[in-house]
């Protein structure tokens, strides 16, 4: 499990993450939702040790992420950042192979190649494997980066806005892949996501943040209520049910009435 104990991050006087207490159990999909500036992406970066803690601690299966060596952490936890800009020109296959670096130190074995092939197939990138990243659409490039993260073959996968640059069809395909990876590959996946209905449909748990704090957490049925969503987003929502029985939220704008 991932345990955040009074986790904080400040830049000068600005507190971005404020003493977050959070336990994410192993297994399944946990979505982190909330308005812009809530601290969602910063929290993921603190868990992955991409940013230094201002206070508190983070542990992954009992390992303090500030004390464990980088190679060990990289074999247990992988992260897809929002900004995936690269200064070098790589093919899709090169990028996905880079995900094996913690295991092979740049000298991929036959076993590493198998993980690469599996990730390429999982994200349906076979026809694009020899294309350079700068030749791809934003959505194709996003899928390639997710494949790189999956090739790393960690128990924990953190995805920061994996639906960036994806249209509706490919967003659904991406969230189905996330769900499958949790169920079929046994991954623990934490997703920062803006679309609360995708969170409702594909998550086991939802963590809601606002102003650097966790303000609600629970199952989709517990979080996707009009009262809780209004507390999170400071706006009125109407919640109904899909044909599959999932809660679905629609915003309510009185000025349009």
C-alpha cells in the first residue's frame, strides 16, 4: 500500500499540499480528482519522489521513498508525468524499451524484450513501433508513454492526466486499458483525472482534493453525490445513474435557466 503521513509541499509561503493523510490500498484503480490547483499532480510527484517533501513522509509497501535507493524504487513504482517532453528523437519502440532501464541498465535482455513487446501490444502500438515520437499525434504519443510505464513492470503505476490529448473514443480505450492492467496484471494504479465520470466508471476508489487537502475519499457511490461534489468543486451538480448503474454527474448552471 501507499501511505502518506502528513505530506506537505510548500513553495515559499504558498502551501500546495497541506498535511495530507492518505492510505491507498494495494490493488485496483484509485482516481484522484479535484479542481485545478488542488495539489493532485504535486501529490503524485511527492509519492514518486520527483519533488522533495516539505514535511511528512511517504511509504510504499513499508519503504520510505526518501530513503530507498532509486533503482529499488524504480522497480516498484512508475509514474507518467503530465509533461513528457524529450530532447532526443526516439521511435516508439525505443521509448518503450527505455521503460526497462531500471532492470537492464540500457542492455536489454530477451526477457526485457518480452516486456517491451507485451506493452506495445497492450497499447495497440504495433503499427507505430518504428515511427518517431515527433511524427505521432498527441494521443498516439500519450499511448506510447503509457506503454513505457507498463514495460517498467512495477507493482504501482501512477498516471498523471493520462487522458491528455485523447479524444472521447481514445479516452475510453485508455481507461479500459487502465482497468485491465489492474485486473489482469495485478497493478495498483493511481490516476489523476479531471473527468469525474471516467473516475466513476473505472475506479474502485476516488480521492478528492481541494486547496491542497484531501476533502473526501471513498467508493464512486460515496463520492459521486450532489452534496460531496458541490463541496469539492463549489458548483451545483446533478447526479443520475447510467444504464450500468454507475453514478454520472452533470453540471448545473442556473444562469442558463
